[in-house]
């Protein structure tokens, strides 16, 4: 690692920008714009707009950071991620799970499908690698590509999504951040299921986290910080934002992040709130129908719907949480693998790189995803 300001990276944001900016034309990005001024907060946010020939894919890619360069790179990296996950002639096998066998493939049942495939039903499979047992593994393409469209060859077993997709300066960096995102979604899903956000976080010490919190407070935005209960000791932190000035139901937003360093997780959760606000305010100009629905629901009603975000709970100081991060990306990966080992049977990585900027998809069967898709719920005990 060579960069530690708001994120742990192999290169500085300026160096990363020098790599990703030249490939924007290749992936269809027509503009990368500063959307910071869309919100009164002034926390740096950018957006990349992309032309895509793939129906159902993303065209708008927001990014955030502690400064303008970080936010710009974040938006461009998100565009590379989504471009890389689109269908692109990846080598695939068409077979039933029973034909392949549990030793060679991920059991679709462990991915919480909304439609159980028949025993003899053929699915599309993409080659991956199991980091837990150092062996090759086949992963349902439905869990790897987004948007997933088999062209009638294999009906989807759930709606595809970009969960567990990450880019990095090197492939190890992408793997680490993709794993952390999957852990984060699992923790959020468990919080939804248990109707409890866990433990409140207080921040009494000076520093970047306190400065961001003061920025929100000065703008009349209450931030409720939470340490979610997770399967591992790697902290997942959520920031629930209540704009008491605008009292806009569409601005009752949540940001979250998982990182071995709780301070980094907190910074990323807070900047994610800013990104979500700026993106919503920017896109609101172009989606009046959605805005009308939110406004009709009303601010107080939306607060009641999301009352768990604002509930009373015991608290701990952020700086009392241990920093488990190391000075090396590969050591952090080993840490995360060992934290997951007691809870999962596989940690699958699929290399989706289509440019010089590495992109991977991490699939961890058994970790929950219902925070993103309410239909994909765990049927038995957690």
C-alpha cells in the first residue's frame, strides 16, 4: 500500500487517474462531471455518464472522495466496473449442477435463488477460483455478469446485480475491496432481518471523521453512525442521514462501508451518503415521476418506515475499535479469508478484466443479499 488518506490503495489518486482516464473512450464514457455543487454540503462528488449497448446496464456512475481527484477517480472506476461485468464472450459451460457436481461448482441453492432450478436444468457457468481452498470452481453466470441475459439458453434464477464487483490498481486490490463489499451487504441484510442496526458509534476525537460529521451538522443534517453486527470482526459501519432542513423523504439516505480499519470504513460510509445525496439531487432533475412518488409518501412516513436507522441503542467510541488493517494488500486479503473461513464454504473470484484496469467479481455462497434483493432471503437459520 502507498496511499492511506480516506482509502488504502496501491497508488495515489493522481496516479490512478492517469491509468483510467485514457480508457474512458474505450468503455463508452462521454463525460466525467463535477456534481459537488448539486448539494449544499460541498463534499466532493463526480459522475461519469456512459453510453452502453446493453439493456439494463448502468449509464450513470457517481463517485465520491475526500477531495476532487478521489471523487473523479471513484466515478471513473465505477464505470470500468460496470462495463467489465457486461456480457462479453466470457468462456462458459452449459450444464446442470448435477452434471458438474458440488466439488467443481457452486450450488445455486447457496445463492438464495428466487426460482429453484430443476434437477436436470442446464445453467451457464463461468470459471472462477476458490480463494478458500485454492482450487478452480465454476460459478453460475447469473451471479457474475450484470445485466445477465442468457439469450434463452438458461433462464435466470434471480435478478442479477453488481454486488461484489470491484476494480483496483492491481487485481489483489480489486479482490480485497470486492470481498469487503460482500461482507458489508451480508451485515446490512442481517440488520434488516433482525430489525436492529447494532451499536451506535460516537466520535469524540479530532480528525477527518470528525470534520466530515461537523460538515453535515453545520448543514442541518443529522448523522446516525452504526457498527453493524456481522459474522466477522471486520467492521461494517453504516451512516443514516436525516436532512432536518430540507425534510425531503428522498434525502433520508444510508451510506455504508466495510474495512479492516474502522476509521476508513466510517469515512467511506460518510462520503457515500454525500455521493448518494449529490446523485439523487442531480438525477432528480431527470426523474420527476420518481420524485413525485417520494414526496407523496412524505418525510415523516419515510422516517417511520426506516425507524431502525434512528433508534436508540448502546454506543461505543469509534476510536475504541481496533484497526486490523496491515501495510500490505495481500496481508489484508489473508486476514479477510481467515475471518470468513468459519462461516463459508467457498470464496469465489472471477476475473472480469476487459481493460488495463483490473476488475473482479467475488461470490461468497451463504452470505446474505436480501438488503439488495428482498426476494432473495435465507430460508433457514443464519
